[in-house]
C-alpha cells in the first residue's frame, strides 16, 4: 500500500480542502502517515495570501530536498500551486505534481498519470463551474464539521490573490448542503461551520434559488445541530436579513466575522472594496441592535499603498467606535497579479510595522475591557478538550470566545463534545476563565 503525508497552510477553506483530499486518497487505497519521512507521497496544501505564507512552502521543499527527498513524490496543492503553476517545477525540480483547488476533482487521475510513468502532472485550470464535492471527506474533529457552500471569489479587492487562486464563484445547491448537514447531525456533529470566500453572495443554483439568509434559517432548523457558524463575510453583500436570521434562531451562533480592512473611505476605495465607512457602520449598527449580543470580529490591513497618517487614525477611531471582540491585523504584503502592485505610493516596511504595533496595542486594551464585562456571567460552552498543562477544560462559547474552566469536585469522566454552563470568574485580552456550574 502506498502512503501519504499532508501538511496544510492557510485558512479554514484549505483545512477543509485537505480533509476532502485525504478522504479521496484513502478511497484510492492510500494510507495516511504522520511524518513526511514515512511517506511515499508528500503533499503540501499551500497559502499565498501574504508573501510570508508563500515562502513557507518553498522553505519546506528546500529542507526536504537536502534531507531525505530521494524516492519520494512531492505534490504542491492549493493557492501557491495555482499562483505559480509550472514555475514551481523550476524553483523546486523535485516536485512532480502541482494542482490548484479548482482542479481537485482530477487528483485521482493525476496520480494515475504519475504512477504510469509520467514525470510530472498538473491541474491548473480555473475554468470550472464545478465544486469539489466528495462524500469521502475525512473529518478530524468529532464535534465540529466544516461544510463548503460556495467556492471561488468574484470580487477584485486590489490587494488580494484569491480571485486568481480559487477561480470564479460557484455555489453548491441548497439540497446538497442541507443533505450534508443532516448527515453530519445524524453522525453526531452538533456544530457546523459554513465556508466560502464570500458566503453572503451564496445563491442556490437550483430553481429554489435560496439566498444566504434563507439557507442559514434552514440550517438552523436541522434537528441535532446546536450551532451553525459561517465565514467569511463581505460587507457589500452582508444584508440585514442575515442579522434577522441570527436574532430569531438561537442555533445560529451570535458571532459575525465582518472584515473591514480599513476605517478610511479613501483607502477602502483604493482597495476596491465597494463600500464606504458609513455603509460598513450601518451593518455594525444592525448587529448592535439585535436582541442577542452578537460578537463582531474583523480583519484589518495596515500600510496599504497611499495610507496616510490621517487614514490610519481613522482606522484606530473605527476600532474605538465598533469595539470588536477580536481583530486579525496584517501589514500590507505585495501579491503578484494584483492591481495594488501597480500603485506607486507603497509604504516602507518599518512604517507598516509601526502602525501594526500601535493598532494591536489599541485593540488589546479594548479586548481587556470588553472581556472583563463577562466576569460574573454564565455562558454555555461546547467543550473542545482538556489542557493538561493548565489542568483546565477548553470551552468555546456561541460568540466564539475561548472559555477555559475547571470542574469543581468533578469526576474524571471526559467532557469533550458536551455543552455545559460555565460561570466566568476571570478574564484576559484573549480568553475567559471560569468554573462549570453544577
Ligand atoms: N496583504 C496583507 N493582508 C492581506 N489580506 C489579504 N490579502 C492581503 C495582502 N496582500 C488579509 C485581509 C483578508 C485576510 C484573510 O488576509 O485582511 O481579510
Ligand atoms: Fe491562503 Fe487565501 Fe488561499 Fe485561503 S484562500 S489558502 S487564505 S490564499
């Protein structure tokens, strides 16, 4: 039996793609192993969102070439594969297979090509209206499952490689999404996370033609599903009907990740984000007006070309105004093919670094303050596991906050996968601490 090893970089879409690739390989008779050393086939599922992420895979490939590459087959999947294409064979000649996510349907066929003596195989077409459907998905987490609802991206944000690496938008039929959700619930998964580069532009391609909010409501009614999450949203397509669905259905988690990227309308326009700061704030107001307390998180890029000190101050001001529960922040990174590459007012690295540090410190203070307000409250968590080092159980609230807790006078029985009420007793900038309620 042939064996394979796979390492995954990047976002949850990539993590889930790997689960599908693993399922497909197992069904082809391959065996999965835990180290690249033990494998005949080594897969890297790669990310190219920022330069640093892209460098990682070339570093890995180099490392292996020196150490023990002989006799192994190397395959590069995902966003770097799509972006670099056959150039990967020049940069790393020991690679035999290069395949982007829009071509994963062809993986078994490409592997046969290699087995029958071809030195190289590629799957790089973006010209597809298919999604990567596989009933063979191999899921690792026994309680929470990812479900892809839409692949690709039709936006053209000036900084972003994704439209080039994941191809055009394709939605799955609502039937197939609901069937998968039902099967997962029946198999014991209580939480699902819907995935897509822009889930808000979901549109059922079958005659029913459900939009995203309708799909959410239907998923919220699937028996056995206690939590439905989704990521990621685009403010332009984020309608009030989504907030209404969350307000009315407790199975839909009260957490929305709504990437803003910048607090300056001028920068947003140069980013080709197609919304203004005011339009973004209207969406925040819908959420703040919900009877459920909706946690709001975001992504921010600092140091985009042409970002003035005044623009940056507006982003800091937006942090104060929204009071996010958490923020993922990045220095702008130049990406191949993207429109922003051609702008002539790029900022020096040190200035980007300076702004990032200021922004992160400002947000840290906000999170310390916000999380402190949870002390004394009781929150329901889904238990994710036990941390031996701290002696605490790891819980996750519906708002997606980490709530680590102890069980006073408890037994040794495992709590993983259960839902429990936990009293919050302490808080920090990134997590809460508490005690299970008896
Ligand atoms: N440079 C820095 N950050 C980027 N992101 C996307 N492209 C870039 C880039 N070129 C960030 C955005 C996006 C998140 C997934 O990564 O904030 O929302
Ligand atoms: Fe990285 Fe974006 Fe590709 Fe995800 S879609 S792996 S974040 S480049």
